[in-house]
C-alpha cells in the first residue's frame, strides 16, 4: 500500500517533532547520593558501638570509602543493588606513633561516600552525650 505524498510528509514531520521534543525528566546523577543515615545520631564513647546504615544510590558493589568527619573507612561493600552500605561509627580518631587514639567527643560529623564515580553529598551524624 502506498501512502499519498502529503501523508508521508505528515509522518516524517511527526517523527522529527518527537525526536526534538525537550526532555522533561532530570538526568540521573552519575556519582553516589546519600538519602539517609539510620540512625542519624548515637552516643559518643567507646562503650557504645553504633551500626550505621547509609541508604542512597550509586554506591559501588565493592570498594566504597565512607568518610565520617575526617576519618576514612575504606573498602566497604554495598548491598541491595548499590543502595545500602553498613559501617560502625568510629568512636576514636586513630593516631600515628606512640600517641594513644583520641576519643571523639559529642558533635556533628559529616558522612560522605566516595566511589570511582565521585563523592556524594554530605549528611550529618550526631554523636550525643551518654547512652
């Protein structure tokens, strides 16, 4: 079946209009993005270990680096398709040499995730006084 010339031009115009239509959706971020920390706070002091779950997108299957304040926690794996990372909040700042580790005091600590794609946004974790 042959289409009349006007119908062919109309179909070509419709295809061109669709291919040049502006995109309305935002492009997906390339690097990691933190959506939340659970919990978002916990007691300071070495007697109280705190398991933190970072939820977000774009985490690598292996080799993620979580930064807690100025302390790096390397080589962490993600789960659930690159949307969750589990780590324990550091309670001491490691030292070099013969100086003992420094116990972290209550305050806000920025948490980021770094992969080969880049570094995420910062989400704060609060170390609080007492249990």
